């Protein structure tokens, strides 16, 4: 099986984020990491390859710094990488990101494309599904298990409130992967060494420009959310806070 | 002619999903403020009852989009059906609840119509003759007001809890129901879904617990779960967790709170090192009192907490346990 995995670099979970001058985006001088479900998507692709042989290719769009997530993927066992490299990719909406990815892989023949179910920064929850429609492929979302079947694949979709559902579908297909589908591996030292010699194809904005169009949605304003509730903040030394909190538990929450 | 909003309500296996009323309430607000018309659609097979239920609400028309090929939900089937309806009726704005089912097909539908979807909105802002949608970004650390910049039809989905379903206004008289029979050719629907099921062992029922102590990734290591457990025992509370804790196997899945876990409304919810992502919050925001301990003052959990403590949980929990012991005598 030949599998493409879309991995995105996003600000680290604990990174302190600040608005930039435009008021419509953040200051980008923060630490980054791989979008969590994308790490699970990569792991799943590696496991499928180990079972059925084939190839795992990783792709990302973003500035030079985004290469880091591709390097990590190569170190974990991906065979090669594609980097659509330009800071301008960060500002694309999900439709355009999917179009750019589709354009970059037009000469390839994948059986499966995995994406994460949602990005931690934009949180569109759309890129994979849009990509499927652009390619004319079947898709399924929020996937927790994948196995080959006689005619294609059988996947387990997560539904709400603890429900699941099996779906049989043909190949090629796009699957959006949910965190927790498997247990992640760590890169080994040998893996990190080998990654240096693995192919990394660079694609410029100019090469995919004709495939993309003006964004169909635009962030007019980014801001700290308005508070819905009045929160009483308890302050002081840990001992004072503990005392104060127990007093609340006794007299206001009435659980002691 | 007035512009039209179309709300696509959700049905699963022949039953109306009640969150549809929340979207309807939001759509009624937009329609009133913009002076637009409001219509609704339900998609499936044998859905006349649901259409009639929706027709009792304040909408000018309900479409019952029918085909035997729509009996089990599939993205191919629903997109084929809705593409046909939307192409011919030309609503300006299509609104849906941001459910797992809608996430599965709405981006495909918008793409098939060369348009775009603003997903997971929590509200809207009128800006002249435009409607902007507000959505969370960066896991709830920021909100964004987002505009459509292309041509209609525009698509948006509302997050669960953005509007109150019980505020969806009823109509003076039932709205007309138009049955739209769609032809879905063989081969269009590629996925073959099986029935939804629940994983067998759901040993713990957290919905009845009066007090819940919940841990998130801030607990750092599996061995630290023990600290939370001791605190829970002292409070006669159940122990629960955010999803990453259960994904890692530090606590069993049936202790997970949130959209893919249990929904609880205890007297007290004590959140230790939980950031407050919306998928967690939907499972616990009904708690009578929420106390959050988080080292990040900007963590979204403080937006819904009644009491907040900005601190390292490992500094607070030990003295807290001492104080509780004292209080219990
Ligand atoms: C479709 C879908 C379904 C999902 N379903 C669920 C669900 O049902 N339930 C669920 O919980 N999540 C769910 N999620 C995941 C959700 O989006 C979040 O990723 C998750 O809730 C984050 O968990 P967390 O708060 O424990 O971790 P993080 O977001 O990593 O937060 C950890 C927090 O701990 C704080 N912290 C760190 N160290 C300390 C310390 N020493 N003391 C105090 N605080 C500290 C940090 O400041 C941070 O705020 C779902 C996601 C998707 C896309
Ligand atoms: N810039 C990008 N580069 C590579 N993959 C991406 C990018 N943006 C989104 N994706 C993929 O699409 C998934 C869903 O992202 P989103 O639609 O933004 O929520 C992510 O988990 C990634 O797998």
C-alpha cells in the first residue's frame, strides 16, 4: 500500500500565544510541534506498511520551520517527504491548502491518504474531506481502526458519546485519523541518522499557484474570547489557597 | 426577493438529533436580524415525521429530501442529495450543527458547490449586510470573526451549546412540507456503513457521581494519577480524565469526559491540569460548580470555572488534601 500522510506543524500546546500587529493572526516566534492527530496518522501509516508493505510519504505546507515535522516523520520510518515551502501557505484556507496538496501529488498514485481529523491551530476539521472531494475519492472521518478487506478497506469510525461504526469502502480513499488510534513510537538514533539521506522534494508556491484561488474565507479579527462566567480567582501561597478552597468547599459548594 | 437561510437538521437512524434545534434557534436570530427567510431541510428515507416536527417551528418551509439510497447515512449520498436541493433552491446561507455526521459531509458538500464552510462557529456578528461567524482557534485560546469572501451559497456549522434549543421559536401554524424525491444513481454511494454500536464494557457510570475529580495532561506522568486518586478518595469523588489520559491508557476509556466520552453534571467538578478544549467542556459544563487548577492563566478552562487557581497542581493538591482531612476532622 502506498500511503500519503498530511502532517502539519502547529504551535506547541503550552506555547504562550500573542496577537500580531494585524490583529488577525498570532506572532509566529513561538515553539512548534507536530499536530497531535497527525502523529497518530503517521504511526498508522507505518503500521499498515509493516503489515502490507508499500511506501509511506509525508507532506506538509508551510515555511522553512515546518520541515522539522517532515524530518521527524522520516526518522520514525517514512520513506520520503514533500515540502510545499513558503510562509504564504500558512494563510491559506482549508480549500486552498487541499488544492495545493492535490496539485503537488498529481503525478503520484496513492492507495490511501491519511490526515489528522483536525488541526490544533485553525481547527477547521476540513482539509482531508475537501482533499477527497477534489480527488474524487471516497472518504471516512474520525477513524479508530483500519484493516484491509477483499474489496478495499474496513474502517472503524468514532461517533459521539462512545458509539462506533464499521464502514466498508473502496480504495483509493482519504481517512481522517483520530488521536488514540494506536500507540506512538519514538524515533530511534538509527532512524534519525537514516532520515538525513531520505528524499525530500521541495515544491514552491509558484509550482502550485495555478491550482489555488483567492481564499473563500477570511479572519477579520482574532481576539481573546469574552468570558462567559465570572470566575473567582483564589490567590496566595499554596497553603493559603488550600485553606481558602476548603472553606469554599464547605460553605459554598457544600460538599464537605 | 429576500435572501434565504437553509437549516439542514440532523437525523440519525430515523430520529431527529435535538442539537438541530440549537442551530434552528441561531438561524432564527440571524433571519430576524438580517430580514432573511428561514427554511429547513431533513435528508433521509422515511423522514416525514421529522419534517412535520420541524414544520411546527417558526420556519417558512420544510424540505423532506427523500431517497431509499439515503437510508443509512453516507457522505456520498447526503452530498448528492443536498447538492441537488441547494443548486435548485439557491439559499444564501446553509446552517448545520457541528456534529460528527456533519463534519463528515459538510466540507465535501461545500467543495462540490465550489464554496466554503466556516466550521464550528459559536455565534455570529452582523457587519453591515454581511454575517460574520465567530469561531474558536488555537484550541480555544482565541476567538476569530470570520467572513465569507467568495460567492454564496455560504456554509456554516454551529458548535453544540452555542444556542439554546428550547429557544427555537414555534410557528403560528405548521409550515408547508415539500417532499423532494432525489434520484441517486447506482455507484454514487461508495461507503457501506454498518450499524452504530457501543463498545461492550462501560463499567463506570460517571453521570450519577455527585463529585468528580478530573485529570488532564497537566498530571504529566502515569504515576502521578495516584495523587489525584487520593484526592478523589478524600472527597468521596469519582476519578475522571480528559481524552489524552485515556488514549495513553493511564485511566480506562470509560472514565473519559467529553464529546467522545461521558457527559456529566455533578455538584462539583474539580479539573486538574485540563486546558478546557471544547470537546472536553461539552461533557462537563453542566456541573453546578467548576473548580480549575491550571498553571496557565490563559487556559480556556478558566472561562467556565467558578473558582480558578493559577498554579502548579503539584503545589496545591498536597496542602489541599491536608486541609480537607482537617475539615473532615
Ligand atoms: C472529535 C474530537 C473529539 C474529542 N473528544 C474528546 C473528549 O471526549 N474528551 C476530551 O477530554 N477531549 C476530547 N478531544 C480532545 C480535545 O480537543 C483536547 O485535545 C483535550 O481535551 C486536551 O486534554 P488536556 O486538557 O488534558 O490536555 P492539554 O490541552 O495538553 O492541557 C493540559 C493543561 O495542563 C496545564 N498544566 C500543565 N502542567 C501543569 C501543572 N503542573 N499544574 C497545573 N496545570 C498544568 C497546561 O497549562 C494545560 O492547560 C477530542 C478532540 C476531537 C477533535
Ligand atoms: N498546512 C498543512 N500541511 C499538511 N497537512 C495539513 C495542513 N493543514 C491541514 N493539514 C492536514 O489536515 C488535517 C486537518 O486540518 P484542519 O482541516 O485544518 O483541521 C490536519 O490534521 C493535517 O493532517
